[in-house]
């Protein structure tokens, strides 16, 4: 193969095994590799890190200019007085339409949106949306976990701090907890975009970012189990299982001698704490102890 | 086609998503293109500030190109025709190294030369080459960020490489 073509393919990372061998046998193989290897020393992030969002936000607010004085303050205030009252009333009646619905630990609820879309909210979650603008703008903010059945219509956006899910008439579950962002599509097509990864999910596809690791896989379920008062997990770090148990039963779990990063496959019910605890501790070879004030201590059995 | 709503990015949660998605890439792009002397970090941040100030006027799907265009223009205003200066990592020379002093010196010279050649490349070649070979970004990702086709990116990388090779061929690196 022509040397130039070989080099081009190598630069594009397109060499197959035989071509790789041929490339390494080139007489200038060494300098080729040296150039590539040493490019890494010029990496931008070796020298400078960008600020995280919170730092950026602080900087943004500190550099915002105070409002400029546009006209004589006293006359302005007199007029402003009347106007403010009028607007105050008007705004209160017509513009306070950011609806917020929250669930507490151990609580689930169903919300029907103005277009008949349905949102099933899991425990310790909340959604916010603008009811009066819903006809034109189907945008909803989610904190926590919810299962959506979206009525056909305009584009529907679910916004979370980890990513945005965009759909048109479909069924999907969004879970956004600490270091855990997961979207499961049960019907229709869903577009998920998060920091660097965008995917189009079809029925049966799942998208997961756990501790900054992206995993895409499949589900055979037709809807999320938690809507039927069960939680199930497939190879999920044990600490996430504990976190969900805490949310469903409004308890606090302390762990001793337990590796909470171990992967857990299994589930628990939402209506019986003892059974739930047995279900998650037995497979992991752990004991549990229930104290009076909704505290549970779990211990590894290696003593 | 439903009317795309323009005030989505004013929502902090959405803006934060955009920030997290593009802040590093924008900064890296400015750094690779213009070097470090003109404060790529500040320019990148200023571009985000401008985006947030204008959030009502910019659609979500146009946010990326807005950021890159604004930042690039801010840079151009300052740079004009000045020299580009890149940095390179100081090579750590351990005390117990079995490399001879001449070898270490040659390595330093190699880097100095490498740096000078990079600085002499066209901006397009340098950005494409470093984003791919230093950052590890895929051709498709770079194409998307720069708003060009993948073939263009591949061509720029190839051109950059040929120049580097021609200028560095004399060095005998282990």
C-alpha cells in the first residue's frame, strides 16, 4: 500500500491489523510515532482548567453592572409607584404560573399536565412547569425521578441538571440523582443530550451516566417497576440501592464494613421495610439492624 | 415544524448544561488557535457571559456556534497580527534517569522545535491537529465543533503532520 495512504489512514485511526504491521515497518516509523506521542505534551488542559459552573456563576453575578440611572429619580418614583401597584396585581393574577409539584420521601404522585400528558413522580422528586404557557412551550424541569406519558403534540422537553430529554409523544423514565442520570425509553423516540453525549433512544433503549461513566443498554420492561411499587436494579452500585431505599421509606441507612460500590442485581418492595431490607441484605451477605427512629445500620458479615 | 422557542437557554438549568458541555472545548479551541498569551480562559468566559446576557435572542441549537463565533471575534480584536505562543510541559528529568545528558538536551530541543513548528502552522491546521492528537477528540467531534466537514478536518490534520514530519525528521528520538 502506498506510504502516503498508509499514513493518512493511520492519522485517521483507520488501520486494520495487517496495515498496522505494514505501518510499523516503514523506515520512518519512529519519527511518525514520536510526533504523535509528543503531541500530548501540548494539551491545553495541562496548563489551564476551565472554571466549573458554580465558579462561573459567581463571577457572572459579581461582574454584572448595577442598573444605570436613566432619569430623575423622584419623578420616576412617583410614576413608578402607581405602575408598580397595577403591575403587582396583574402579575400576581396572571404571571405566577410556575407550577411546582414535589413529593416527599415515601411518597409518589401523578400529575396531569394541561395537554393531558401524564407525569408519575417518584419519591423525593419535583417538577416545575409554566401552566399558562404550556400550549406553546412544553418545557418541564425535573429534580429526581419521573415516568412520563407524553401526549402527541409539539416538542416536549424535560430539563434536568444533568441533561435534556426531548420527545414528541412517547413514554419514558428519567432518573436524575447524585452522580446518576438515567433515561429509559418505553415507547416512541426520545432524544437525550447531556454534557458530551447525545443519543436517540427507541423503545427498549436505556441511557445511563453513572459517576461520569456512560453506559447504554436495553430494557425489556414495558414500564418502570417503581410505578408498581417495586424497585429493581441490574448491576447498579449498592449505594444507589441504599439511596432509593431511604427515599421510599423515609429512613436513614448507615453502613459499616460494607463495600457500597459493589454491583447489586435484585429489587425490593415499597410496602414492607423488613422484607425490603432482607431482599437487599441477604444477597450481599450483610446484616441489618432496625433502630426506633427510622435508622437502619447495615454491617458486613466478615466478623 | 414547531416554532423553536428562544428563551429556553435563560433557564439556569439549561444554561448550565451548555456551559458544562462546551466550556472546556471552547477554551481549548481558543488556546490551540491563538495560544496562551491572549488569555483564552477569559475570552471563553466572556463568551459565556455574553451568551447569558443575550439568552433571549439565541436558540438552544445555535448556542454552540454563537459561543465559538463570539469568542473568536473577541480574540481577533486582540490578536491582530501578533505571534502565537504555545506552552509545552516541562519534561520531568528524574535524578536517577538513565538517559544521558546529551539525550535529555536533544529531547528539549526536539520539543522546542516541535513547539515552534506548531506555532508556525496555519491556525486551522494547528487546531485540528491538536484537538485530535493532544486532546483525543474524534474527527467527527472536531468537525461538529468547528462547523466543517470531517474530510476537511482529516485534511488539516494530514497537512499539519506532513509539515511537522518534514521539520522534525532530522531528530533521532528513541
